[in-house]
């Protein structure tokens, strides 16, 4: 990972992209905030797309309220009712 401190001469976006093609870039702003620039793969794009999906967020919220574990007895009871 290459670290670039932006309190000095800041490289252009094209220069940063050229570096990021071969390795991740850690950008450190003047106030010390850190950002990572790296090539996005299909998984990264999917995560970004799902993260902005209201429908998917509602699904996750609903799922998070469900019980995580049920007893074998409860499972058998639910299985019989199907």
C-alpha cells in the first residue's frame, strides 16, 4: 500500500488512479483523515448497490428482528406444519 500525504503537493486524480491500478493507495488529508483508493471489483460494486437499496435495507431490518436460534423441538413443530 502506498501512502500519499495530501498536505504536500497533491497528485492529480489521473496520477492517483494510475497508482491504484497496481496497488492500494492510502490518502492522508491535511487534517489526518485517511481514505483508501483501490480498484473496485464486482463484489465492491454489488455492496455499494445493495447499500443504497431501500428494499434490501428493509429486508435486512426485518431479518435482524428474527430469532437467530430455535430449539430442535420448535424446528420439528414448524416442519410438521408445512
